C-alpha cells in the first residue's frame, strides 16, 4: 500500500481549502451609473453623498444574497482603467452616452471582459458608446427609439423557461416598462432569452424586438436586459431574482447555454411580421401565423410589404407641427399649414402601401 507523507497531505488540504474559499468569496462588482446622454430617474442621485435608486438596490441585493459586493461610480474615466478593473470580477452598466475617450481606456474595457470577467448591462446600457463600434458589437445593439413607452404594459415571450437566468419569468409574462428597438443588432451574436411578444403587444412593428440576451465574449460572459426604465422595476422582487441570476451567470457561479439562437429569433421575427400585417388589415393573426410556418415565399412577400408599409406609417407620424416657442409668430400659421399638407401627402403614400400589404397578406 502506498503511503503519503504528512506534509504532502497538508499541502493538498491547504490547496483545497484555498479553492473552496475562493469560490465562496463574494464577487466584486463595479457599478457604473453615469449619464453622458439622457439621465434616467433610477440613476439620478438625490445628493452628492447619496446613492441613486439603482445603486441602493444593487447594494441591498448584494448584501442580502451574499453573492457580490459593490463599488459605485459616476465617473467612468476615473475608474475604468486597466489597473482599477483588475480589482473586479464584473462590470455593471446603467449608462448613457460616450463615457470614455477613444483609444486605450476603451480597449481596457473590452479586454477586461475578454479575459474572463463578467458584464451586466441594464436598460440604457445599449444607449451607450454609439461612437464606439467595439462596444456596440460587444453588447450587440444601439438604441434606436422606444415605441413601447414606460407607461405601457407589454407581453414578453420567454424563449427558454428552463434557462436559470429567466426560469423565474414563466413561459410568458407582462411587465410595465419601456422597451427599446435597436440598430447594430446581429441575430447570430447572442442567445435571446425573451422578446417582446408582438402578437399580444401594441404598437405593432414588423420586426424582432429582443429584450434580454446572453453571450460569451472571449472567455468572459455578458448578460443584458432592457428592463429598468421605470423605478417600479428596480423595486420588484421578481426583477431582483432575475437580475441576481443574470449576475451569477455572468460571473460563472451558475451555468446556462449562451450559444446564439438565430432560428428562435427568426421565428419571433416572423410572428412580428404577421402580427403587424394582420393588424394593418384589421384581421385576426392566428390563421396567418399558421401559414407563415409552411409557406416561406408567401412570408417573404408579406415581410417586404410590411417593412415598406411600416416606414410609410412612421413617415406620417414623423411630420410634426412647428413648435410655437421656436417659431416666429408671423410664420406659425404658414408652417402649420405646410405640415398639414405634408402629413396628408404621407398619409396617401401610407394608404397605398397598406393596400399592397393587404394584397400580399391575402395572396
């Protein structure tokens, strides 16, 4: 029988103890709530020595769960350096605008995640660094409006109820919050966990609106949810559960798939196209949803017509009356009349595209 020397056993025990301690130690999060663009109310600090709502909730969530500790900053240039980032396991963003100058500071941010660390983005993290392609590619989206405002309640479809990050949300759920649409979005880059259900939500648009996704980036992980515009979201227990699961996933405390799911996203895109087209035609969507699954050529024609009709519809809404505060009194009525005429022209174009869409739908 082979005997082990006592020093070797002690060394092994010490190593196992060190590994167990490292796993049990809370993760260190650097929470950035800086606004260089629009300032959302959840990240507005009441005073210079007071935390904003997001910071308060993140601090409390970390303390109650024991999963992570938090440091807070609204000065990205001061804290997003290679040296300072080395102290942390993950970054959290509820931010807007361009936070860092071009060059090394921005690259340090990307390198931090690529090296195996975590990134957690909420709401307007996708309205950040629009002038930095590396970041918009990382987070996989750039804010392009929010037709679904914070005053509305919308339905979301959970594509993967078994995933630990969204298991608490159910197969579908409703939430009162603002929802973004995006530029610079790539279906093949991320695994979308839930999307806006266009069939059950209004206004309808003929495209995919992803709301929560995960991805691997280098050896690091990214979790993003668009929820968080409304203060009520940050006080909601289920959102806390969802957010904590996302943080645990991003910091590799739990596992769940991150392989991109473009086929799932395409199916939701198709549902959105049909929902929009049926709504324009004033018809029930269900029969057309069934047809979309079996007739690819028909769906392609409907999608093309729906895209054109949607742009024409937006053009009508894009014609605004002049602002009385910014218009000379003697020019106000003439500009109102011009806007009315322009709007009527756009409405005629929309009605024409609407007819084409209905024809494609019923072909």
